[in-house]
C-alpha cells in the first residue's frame, strides 16, 4: 500500500489541483533566451586554508521583508557577482572574471507576495517526509540522481560529471570548510558486485577509507559493511546486497569546485542567499541518468505551486528522504517554503514536472537548490523558514557555462 501511495505522489503530474480553472492553465516548460556569460580573464589566488567549520544552518540572513528592500543589481554588479572561484583537488585556486551579455535587470526583481509570517520549526506540524526503502525506487530516476556530499550535505547529478549543491556546504563566506580539501561525492548503490567479492580490493579500499575520513557516517557504514563481508564468507555463499532500504555509497573524488563570487561578497551583507549554490566536477564520469536544469517559473505557473526534493536528512541516518510541499512565497531569487527537512538535505536539487513544448509528455527539471533552514531577525523577533535558491536565467547561464566550458550550448533554457 505504501508503494502505491508513493507512486501516486511522485508521478501525479498536477498534484493538489481540484477545480477546472486551474487544470486549464499552461503548465509547460517555456524556452527562454538565456543571457551570455563570457570569460574575460582568469588568475591565480592563494590556496585556501580549509579551516572553516561546516555550518548547515545560517543565522541572521536577509529575510522576506529584507528581500523586498534590496536594490536591483546593475549590470556591473552582475559581472562582479557572477565571477567565480574555482578550487582544484590539489588545493590551488583561481578567480575567473566574466562579462554578462544580454541581461535585462528586472525593476521589480525582489518583490514578493504579501503573506503572513509564520513562526515554525524545521518539521512543520506532522512530519510529511517519506523514507525511500524500496530498491526499485532508489535505483531509478529521479531518486538515483541524489548524491551525498562528504561535508554532510546532499546534491544532485546535473551532467555525467557535475553535481549541483549549496555553496555554504563548502564555504562559510570567509574560508573553505575543512572537509572540502579532499571533497568526495557519494553515489547511491544498493548491491555489491561479484556476489560480495571485491575486485582490486586494495585500491577500492583506499578510496572508501579516504572518503570515510571525510564523513563519520561513512566510517560507521564501512565498518558495518566489513562485518557483513566476514559473515558472508562464513555463511552459505548466497548472493546478498546491502541492508534492506539502507543505500551504500560509491565515493568519487571531486576534480574542481565552482562557487559564484556573489556568495563571498554577500555572506556578510544582504544578498548572500541569492548565490548559495555551487557546482562540483567529478574526477570520473558516472553512467547514471541525471536531471536537467530548468528556468524557475513563478508560483502561478507551477501545478499546485508544488515542488519536490530528496536528500539525506541527518535525523534519518543512511536513509534517502523524499518530500513535497507548496511554495509559500517568492522573490526573484528565492523560494520560501515549509517542506519538512532537517540538516543533511541541504544542497538538494528542487524539481517539478511540466509539459515539454508541443508535446504531451511531462518532464522533471531542477528549478532551485535547497539552501536549508534559516533563522532571520524580522522586526526584532527571530523567525524561521526553509528557503531555496531559484535557478534564474542568469544562474542557468552560469551553471550551464560551468558544465560545458562555453556558452554555445547555453543559449536557451
């Protein structure tokens, strides 16, 4: 019965629509012309210290009321904000300055819908999250696009070699976090190769142990797996996978990390969250299906204003957790919502399903990055909400540029 309910929730295209007028709306992925991000020059910076502590919740950031008062960035501001740092696996670092062509600033960029403030916790009322135990779901799209970041966050596959996550999972605004020096990405796997026998065991063990040092949970998982292997050798020799509903991870090194300069500039000011995203390039490509990027539509263009995302919440250790909810408010760069979530799901890719142009087929695309649970000071009182960074045309152009290395494949999105 649970399987049927989950299938209904995941694959129902227009969840929550109840009247005929809403079903007549145009829920389609509309192609938009994308501004150009052009590389101007790249120069070397000093290597980071990698001494910052990982912090999965941000305090005293610009809230909904604050966002309404932010000035609209000029084109020169955008050039600075969309320039980016790249950190390579050997610890070297570069800054790339860019030019922005074809961007038209929106004079009403940061207006939001006036809605009452809510004083809630990370779990809002009844916990509506679903832990995914069935391997038939975990190993299939869209759940198999979810990855674990060795600093304790989640992410999502956006190409054969790239992962999208939150910037603050890697950098606190002043320095890169300790675990990002030897950053790893964990891709879910639910069964071992060769009936539990390891091939080229020495090399594989070194990779697993190196990844485990970056993630204490991976250490526990590695020990449990070793004990399981010992029991298999003493047992009947039957083929066995991992524990029921508990995915293990294939850890892959990260070759380079891209973070927009807007994150470094804004973390002590008013626009930090607008640029809380990063892209990781894997050292080796994977062969899994990944999720494409999409331009974030407005709330009224979403079926039921509904979004979906999955990640590895800390309070459900080792479990893949899926959730959905309606967007409560929006600005040009942010979504405000009350999806139930805990630290660990930070960096998850938020997606929805819309129709492809001139087709009846529905398609999922990533429209935002879950930045996490945020505490803000509003009128002298601490309020909280869950926030996501929208993929705007400019951010689409930048992320697409990071993936392809040029803007030729990024003219429409």
